[in-house]
């Protein structure tokens, strides 16, 4: 299964850590959003999309990128994220992918170190996350995508 992972990781490389573990497990091509081209997903069987969560949504660069994609027919995709509040916030990205014709087969999220806005005044929350347990969970998630 030829797999591509498109991601952005802005502040503490939380999402990049998760993306690398998933890519390693799936032997996937890992492409930062700034290097991704809209036609790239066409030649892959499975495409992952991930970023940190900012005010309840994936990073704006990832959302904008998905808007540039050509429609597909039931291409398999997965979504992943890191976030400070520990809640899943995938609805906006999932809606955009489904509108483009992707079939979102699974989703993963974990906590990440968050120092955005007022959180920076006291060192943020979830320092040290994603940790070894989070990365093990990401690896298990990726193994599930092989089925």
C-alpha cells in the first residue's frame, strides 16, 4: 500500500513527532505542507493529513491545501492531530476531505505541548507531550491502517 502523509507542525514539532512514527510504521512518504503539491495525493493508495489544532481546527495551511485538491473517488485517507485540550477537533478537515471525495478510514489525536496565547505566560500545558505512550499509541494506530 503506497502511503503519503502531508502535515504541518508549527510550534513545538508535536505533530511532526507523531507524523514520523506513523510514516515509519507505514513506510510512508512524509511531506511537509509547504512542499506538498495538489496533484501529489493522486498516485497514493492512502493519504494522511495532520497538524496541531488551533482554536478548534487544524492549521489553516492544511485546510487551505485540502481546498486546492482535485476531486477523487473514494481515495482512502486518515486524519491525525495534536492538541492542548485533549479533545478531537477533526470535523472541519474531515468535511473538506469528504467533500473532495476522500473516504476517511480512521482518525488519531493525542495531547501536545501547547503554549499558544495566554498559556505561554506560565509555560503552557502538556509539556513533554507527545510522550512515549502517545507515540506508541500512534504506532498502534498506524498498524491498524495496514488492515
